[in-house]
């Protein structure tokens, strides 16, 4: 193991469950956290610490003693602003403030393609494209990236913000033929994000080597991320689905259906 104690937030979630298994070799102790219930620690290589990211004191205690943080926790789909505010916006502030107080040097932040969701699928973007968030959730990830940049500039804490496309066992629709990130490639990207020296604040798109990619990772070449998988193996299955109407947001925008959510309440 190259780290003494690694914190994984969002460990009860879809990607958290995957990374809980796959990050274990990288740290003497993997500290796993979530607000939802977590499977018990199998042995002394894990610590289970439930925590609400909206609770500043609890996050401070969660981060104490850790060398690095993989931050997956929070609301992961479009939701009313008030929910996003607690889990994602206050949550990431609490994570960085605790990192500063406890001398944590490296954060890997699960950002999202929804920070650029209002770009058309015909456009190719690199990490320098102006952000066009597609909802409150995307706005919270955009804020998280700004927070990462600020904590690098002001406090020298390094972050890789991974703009994850669609990380599931398989792509579920035509849009995900472009955005799919396999679990194997996600794991490689998180490993490189944790251990590449001198990343400052790097933004990288998290997608496999898919045929019709919308994203250019040349600004993150120093990570040495070389995806091994491609959505092509699922093409026949996906193309057997009924066609998507040309005016469906899933056929127009990089963020797909997220661009058409809300309003919430009145
Ligand atoms: P998920 O929704 O399955 O997992 C998120 C976890 O965060 C959940 O277990 C949830 O209980 C926890 N959480 C929510 N509010 C919390 C709070 N206040 N305090 C503590 N924990 C809280 O989402 P998934 O798919 O595993 O995604 C993980 C991360 O990656 C999320 O940050 C998501 O936004 C991001 N991401 C995921 C993508 C994907 O394709 N799976 C795509 C883009 C970004
Ligand atoms: C995300 O940010 C979500 O967390 C995930 O559930 C998917 O919807 C993904 O984006 C996507 O765009 O496919």
C-alpha cells in the first residue's frame, strides 16, 4: 500500500461499492463513509464511519488521520436546490476545510459531465471549455471544481476533478455509447489521480475509449490515463433499442435528459 489511510466517501453508492473493493490495495487502511448503511468492515484493513457530509464537525472527524480523499459522496442526480446545497455544496466545503485543517494533500473529486451538459453532442470539449451546467446538480459539481482550484491556489491541496461520463456496468442507451466509463477504466483513473505527482488542480473527463467521444483529455495527459475498454462491444445491443426522436434532449445535449429536469415545487 502506498497510503496509510485513504478516505472514500459515498462508499454505499454504485461507484462507492466498486471502489471500496478496488482501492483496498492502495492503502494500509481504507476508511469508508456514507449517510446510508454500509456493509461492516471485513477486517482491520477497513474502518466504517457513517457521516452526513452536511455536518461540518462530523466531516472534520471523518477526515482526521487520512492521507488522501476520494470524494464520491453526495446527491448524484438532479434534485431540488435545497438538497443539493446540503450534500454537495456544503459537503464539498466541509471536505476541503477538513483537508486543510488536517494536512491532507490530495483529493480526487467525482465531478460530472453535467458541468458541461448544455453543450451539443456535436461539439468536442477539452478541460478549458467554459462550463455550461445543466441543473442544480451540475452547478454543484461546477462549484466543487472551483472549490478544488481555490484550495490549490490558496492552500496547496492538489485535486483531480474527474468529470465522470456514465459509469455503470454497461451503457444503457445511445448517449452512453459516447459517455460510458467502465469500472476498470474508472479504477485506473482514480489510481492515477491519487498517485500522479504534481497534478495541482487537474480536470479530466472520465470516459472509456469509446468510438464517438465528445471529450479531449489532452490537458490531462500528465495523468497517463489510457482507457482499456470501449462501448463498441455493446453497440449491437444498444442499436436494437427503439430510435431516439431528434428533438429528445438525449439526442441533442451532452447532459441528455438532465437538461430537461425541473422546475421543482411551484
Ligand atoms: P450514488 O448516488 O449511488 O452514490 C452517492 C452516495 O452518496 C450514496 O450512497 C449516498 O447515500 C451518499 N450521500 C448522499 N448524500 C449524502 C450526505 N449528505 N452525506 C453523506 N453521504 C451522502 O452515485 P454514484 O453513481 O455511485 O456516483 C458517485 C459519485 O460520482 C457521485 O458524486 C456522482 O455525482 C458522481 N458521478 C457519477 C456518475 C456515474 O455515472 N455513476 C457520473 C458522474 C458523476
Ligand atoms: C451523473 O452525473 C450521474 O451521477 C449518473 O447517475 C448518470 O446519470 C451520469 O451522470 C450520466 O450522465 O449518464
